C-alpha cells in the first residue's frame, strides 16, 4: 500500500489485537469490509488490494478487490481480477450465491467496459450456476441488464427473452427450491420495476436501438 495510509493501519492494528492468531491477509480483508460498510471507497480499494497481494490464490480476496474496482469504475482492472478468480476455479467462493459468483460480477465489469457481447455471455453462464438470490430485486436487474447487453448488440431475440425473464422473475429456473423470498416483497418489486422493464421489452420488440451512454448497470453487493 503506497503511500502508507495511517487510518487503514490503525484499523488493521485494532483488528490484529482482536484476532492475534488470524492470518494477515484475513485481517486486511476484515479491514476492507469495515471500510466498505463505511462507504470509504478509496480505503476499501487499498485494503482489498493488500489482502489480495498477500494471498493471491484465495478467491474471496480477488472477488472483494474486483467489487471495489467495479464500484470505482475501473472496469478492465476488475475484468483482470475476475478472470484470475476464474482461473483459481473460484477457490473459497460459493458461486451458487449471486454475490459470490465471479461470472455475475464479470458481466458487470465487461458491461462497464462496453464489451456487451462478452457481458451477455458471462451473464448467461452466471445464470446457469446461480441458485440463491435472497430477494427479487438483484435477480430482476440481472435479467434486465443481460437484456440491455443483448439489445446493444442488436441481438433482439435474446434481448426479448431476457426482458421476459426479468418481467416474471423469480421464475422457472431462477432459484433453488429452498431460496425462499418474501411474497409481499416480490410483489412490491414486480410493481416497482416491471413498468421500466416493459418499456425496454417494447423497444426490443420494435427493433429500436438503445444508447449505451444512457445506461448504467451496477451489481448488488450484500
């Protein structure tokens, strides 16, 4: 970490005192999570990078650093971290949960980099492995954003399919049987989001194009 950030090192020392037997990289990861909860983006980025540097073979550190890079709009750096995470076979992660699925975040990094075809492919693969979403909002956004990626590539049939899935989500194949969602929350999410999704669905049906500069897609992070 250059230059040395004293506030980060003070928090590291505090956590080290609480957990003296824990590995140094895990302490830095805990510090990164602390700064993330505080909304301190620069220190979140710096401390996740420290954890990843100390243990580059541990998937959660790679993913945590990539999430911070995405929040900082450092798209291609995030792509690099997520590709490295995939090469580690998502070591230490639970890819069946959306917030630990490297392909889910890879899609967002690629979308931010305006590599829309690759983003849609990453999201399609992510959809085949994610089974736990916990609530409808990230799931519905996921399908809508995949629709955007296809739409921007003029792949109207796949865009229409993605928008349809967004409209009915959570729908068949979206979740595991034990991924319980509150029915009232799902209904409220449908009512809140479906008018926007319907607008993009109608544009795709009409073969009308989207302007990528007017679209911004960011992942959910729990």
